C-alpha cells in the first residue's frame, strides 16, 4: 500500500519514475497526483459532418500510412488516412519521426485538430492524438475523457496515464483536510474521489467537480493559515496611543489649505481608533495615485507624536524619501521647527535619513531619532534594516507597498518588544482576491474618490514607426511647455553603456529603479529590439527642432543622490521643462504643473506600471495627456497598451495585469518568473487556485476559515487540516529562504 509520500521509484520502477523525476520534478505519489492533466480529449464529433475551421476530436482508425522525402528540406513527411467508418480524413505531419511508428494501419486513436481542406479532401495538419490500446473495441464508447498531461520527456502521454492508474491501485486512502461539515454543506467530493476525478474521470463533469473541490481545499488551507495569523496578531499587545488635545494634529488641521474628502476623514478616524487600542494596527490603505494618501498618513503620524511617540515614514527610493521630507516640512511649516528659534511650541522635528547624506548630517538625524527630538523620521526601507534607534516608535508608515516585500513587513512587525502600529499604503489598485490572499493578514481601507479639482487624463498609443506621429508627439510637448506646463519622457532603461539593456543588470542598491524587463510574450519578434535609453532619447529631443529652447534634464537611479535631488527640486520649481527619466519617477512624485507624459517603448512596461506612471500627470488644474509610444508589432502588447489607453480604472487594469502576468508582477512591478509548476511557492502563489478565476471560492473559504478558527483556534478537532496548514507554512518558508 502507498500513501502520498511514497516514492514513485518504489511503485513504478526506474523506467517510469526516472523521466517523471527528471522532466517534471515529480518524485512522490503526491507529486504525481498534483500533476494535473493540462486538458482532456473527449471524442465528441464524428467525421461525417465537417467544415473548414472546426476543431474536431474524434476516435478513428488508421487506414493507410505513407512517408515521403521532402524535396527542399531534410527529413520526410508523413501522410495518414484515418476513418471512423463513415468518412475519411487525411493527416499531414511535416516530420514523420515519432509519428510513423505510432500511426500504423489498424491503430485506433483519438485525433484532435482543426479541419482544413486540401485538394478537395478533408485534412488535419499535425493533429494531436492519443492511441487507444485495444482498438475501437466496445469500451471505446464508454471511456471517459482522456487526460492529456504536459509533456514528460521520454514518456508517452498514455504511459503517464498508466502510471497514475498504478498509483491509484495502490492508494487506499488519502488524508482529508476538509472538515466533514464543510464538505457536506458545499456538496464536495472526498479528496480521493476528487483526485480520481482529475486523473481518471468518467465524464467531464467529474473533472469539474474535482477541480472545484481541490481548489476550495487549497483556498481553505490558506485562509485558515491567515485566520490563525490574524488571531495571533490580535493577541499581541502594544502601547495604545491616545493623542492629547490641542496638539500638532489640531494645529495642522486648522491650517490645511483644503477640505478633506469624506473618504480621507473616514480612514483617518479608523486609524485613530486602531492606534488608540493596545493591539498593534496592521492596515493596508489603497487608493489611486493622487487620492490623497499622504495627507492621511501625515495626520496619523502627527497623532502618534501627540500621543508622545514617534513615527517613521518609509519610501521605496531616496528620491521619494527626499520628496516626502520636503513636502512634509513644507506642509508643517513652523510646526516642523520644534525646539528651534521661531518654531512652534508644540512643534516637532522631521528627520531625513538616507544613505547618501554627509556623515555629519546623518549623525545629527540619527541623534534626533534616538533622542525623540524628531517626532517624524523619513527614510528609505533601509531604515528598518539598519537598526536605527528610536526613542519610542509608535507608528510606521510604509509608502508604496508594491515595492515593499511581505518579508520586510514581517521583519517590521517582529521588531522590539513593543511592536509599532503599521500602516501600509499602496497606489496600485489591488484586486480583491489579492487583498484576501497576499494581504490577507491585514485589514484594508480603500480611498475611492479623488480630491475635487482633479483633471482627467487622456491616453493615446503612438506607433513609433510613423515619423509624423512621433513628430507630433514632440510638438505636443512643446505646446504644453509654451503654455507654461512641464513634461515627463519615460524610458525603459538608462542606456549609458548599462550592459545593452538586459533586465536588471543595472539594479544595484534598493534605491535604483528597476529597469523594465522585456515582455515574456514578445516571442513573436525575431530578435529583441534595443530598448530606448534615457541618454539616447535626450539626444533625440535636443536635436528635435520642435523642442528648440526647451530645457531638458535627465533623471535616473544611478545618478549621484545629490544630483538626483537637485534635478528633482529644479523640476518641482519649474526650472526644467522636460524631464527624461527612467521609472524612478514611477511612484509618488508630485509635480502638479506636469501635464504630459510620453512613455517610450511603452510595451516594455506592465499594465499597472503604466497606469502608475501616468498618474504623475493631471495632478493639478490642467488636464493630463499620456502618450504611449511603441515600436512593437506584437498583437499582445498592442492589446495591453490599448487597454491602458481605454480605461483609467486602476482596478480593471490591475485585474488585467493579474491575468496577463500573475500575482508577483502586480505587486512588485517586475517579472515574477513563477518557476516550476507550483513548487517553491511564496505567499499568494497557488497550485490550483487562480486569483483571477476563483474569487467566489476564495470568498467562501475565507468565511469558512474565519468561523472554523473562531470556534477552534488550535484546530484540535481538525488534525488533518492543521497538518495541511503546517505544510503550507513550511512551503512558504522554504520559498522565502530560496529567494534569500
Ligand atoms: P497619493 O499619495 O495618494 O498619490 P497625495 O497625498 O500625494 O496622493 O495627494 C496628491 C495631491 O493632492 C497633493 O498635492 C495633496 O496636497 C493634494 N490633496 C490631498 N488631499 C486633498 C483634498 N482633500 N483636497 C484637495 N487636494 C488634496
Ligand atoms: Mg503618495
């Protein structure tokens, strides 16, 4: 007898176990059972009623088979005629090898392919097929759908199916992680039955039932893990932060030049309440670019200071940290000059900590943080790794979550005996399935409205191979500049000999922007096009007659920090008209006077990333314009760009991104490269569950998990579920270690 941990080699022998291990990394019975067929063949059509273009799947017998040498190319081609007793169809294989041995007269198989017509006869070119052992005999009709597995090198599909059947012969029972109550409530088959439904279905409805059950199981295990984690967090204790009356927050509110939106007020209240509890706050705030998250964060930080503590604001890049520092000190005015001559009595200090500061400045800022003189400390994510000392850290705000890893979040939470309250902000709209999984251990708030007075953004796709369009693009920039506005031109790479644009080659410190990676779906193009570099584009712009007299500057992550800062400040002050940059401006940069953005080689960016980028324009009183330039002829990239041009609904685009590029990307803006099928998974990566398709399953599982854990926190009554949860935790830790 076998169970899921049994080695395949013990059960199947080396001839089968070898290829399964080598080609697909399948070593145990459990591995093989998780190796789901990619699709199923069902013989549904017969050969007497065909039409060109139809996809036919039919059982038929090989009538004749012949090979012939090809004239122009090496090798031979194979012509086969099949019949189902009523009609004949010709098959053509341009490579006979591997097929002529299988398709000999008398053999019966299921054939699948698109019907064509050649010289007046029906034809299938390179059809998929599966030989049926035992011919067309009586059992052919009541065979279920035939599973088609991903190719295993060195094994035929039928041999894989045979291995699975052998495994089932030896498998008496498997653990059942689903509580019986839930199974009966949702009408789900048992685990063993479901596994059989996947691999040896009698009908396709078996497959559907089985898939549903196993997806629900995966969702329930994960949601149970999250529910337990939330319960643990709820049991943690920290200091409640109750701000004193008439402090910094009140003074700040009194001088706020605008009125808070209803959403901002609401979220503000939630944060105040949670910080006033002795359970650490752990909240995700999502809101479109420009929805006013920074003000919310600042108000929470002021409340923390009013409660006698300190707040840290972490940004993903030095540019952003510096910008936050600048805008916070400006907004606070004399409130940020605590202890200084002319500063407000109730004021505090805002320290900036970046790696590029002079030693003296840095030492002073470190001192201010440690002594508590600085109520607010702004820095990059490195702040938490560098063991910066605080007098009494009450609140940590993390800006732009999608660059801030889950692990870093955990590190933060685990800091000290008195964990800080945590607010994470993201401008990438996150589909609900993702908040319920990847961020499932946090509470979430969403800002849905934009502050009044925001202008709309129009987006167009510009084909780069049309000189007139390109010309017009530069003219549009010139027009905006003439009416006093500014422009961004964004490029996928830096280009001063940064290694030919290979993705990631230039990424050194966390402060470097990520160079957009070439799309995975661009296989259609013969050789990868060179991506536009900042310096090359700058040169083009300088030579363009349309832009004569316009001041142009360059910004990218490998410039010296003080140069970056100088350029950014000059652009903010309006001294630079056109900023040619990499995605270093992607997040959070706020220059309301910038109205046009041109993205060069836009196809090199992800959907959400483009949406994020264009959020930099249209932030002021003037309408924004975004021009997505592309030289790609790949249909897929054109479709993506059209989608971005077609909607400004970030949630819709995030969903699309999720569909196209997978979770990792939505969250990190870089290629996720999911790795082998399901192994080495990290949080939010699933074997069978799809965050696009399975929203309902995930919702249901979450609800069920919450009540399960509420009733039985230790899962004492559900040992097999507990074991599955532990396995999942192990898999995540392994994945984390692997990523380093
Ligand atoms: P986010 O961080 O969500 O992208 P910000 O907080 O940077 O957005 O806000 C964008 C701009 O809108 C800032 O200039 C900010 O001062 C302004 N702003 C924020 N809230 C409001 C409001 N309620 N009314 C008007 N302007 C606002
Ligand atoms: Mg922001």
